């Protein structure tokens, strides 16, 4: 199952979006129950959601060398 989770969970208090993946808490909690079509629709909306967050709010996973 595809997931946008990057394991950097931090909720933006203004928007309620995870600054790692862009989902709402309801979307995160219900991810396993959603149909493929519902998950795809959410995934399609995530780039715009993350772009709407201020750059300093967006979290990226740390890389290990």
C-alpha cells in the first residue's frame, strides 16, 4: 500500500496538517481503511498542501550516510 508518510510527524497548529506528509490527523488515522481511490485522491492533493505551508514548517527526513 502506498503511503506519503516520511516518518517525520509534526502537526502545524494553524492548518492541522502534518508538516512531513501533508495529511490531516483524520487522514492519517483512517489511511488503512480508505480505498485505493481515496488514498490516491489524497496523495494527489498533498503537493499543493505542502506548498501552502511556510518553508520553515516543512519537515524532511534526515538522511543517514
